[in-house]
């Protein structure tokens, strides 16, 4: 199994994929955040990847896009407040941030049931906010 972390921005994303030993398999900047660019990234990997994205300003759109992308085995949403490794890092840039730890991906995957699918949250943003889930900004 391989694991991919995506640092999502308004105009581009940075993706980094690691194997189970933590060795970098592939890393790339995905300009435009368009479905074809994400599909090309995952096609280049050659094997399905478990994916971790941070619950950020527009996570719902990215979640839905990636869930339907070939080469993505599973999409997991990580809670921003629990991303202490990134927040506490002295060196913070896009080339370091998206690197997932296989151990943290596995831990996040085991808690994935607490993260609702984006389409569920976008359909009921007021109750999602009351439950403490980030709302989908569409």
C-alpha cells in the first residue's frame, strides 16, 4: 500500500506519496486543482493509494473530486487541530507539509468513520457545524 498527503491551496496543490517504509515514491505540484491533473498524478503512481487531506477551507470539493478519481483507494479527512507535527514544525513549506507518515495514515484511517462524506456535510452544514465538523464551502 502507498499513502498520499495533499496540501490543498486555492490555485494549486502539492501531493507527496510514500510507501509503507516511509520512502518517497512521488511528489508533484498539481496546478489548477483540476480533476485531470489529479487523475494524471494517481495514474503515474501505478498502484492505488490511500489519501489524507486536511479539513480546510474547501475540503468538501476536493474530497468529492478525489473520491471519484481512479487510483485512489480511500480518502481520509484529517482534523487540522490534530496536525501538530506540521503546526509545531520550525520549517514550514509546501514541500514538507503534504508528506504523510504511513503510521499516521493508518491511525487516521482507523478513525475515518468519524469523518462524514463531504456531500453529507454540505447537505446539512448547520448540523455539521453543531457536531464540530468543518462545513463544506461550496
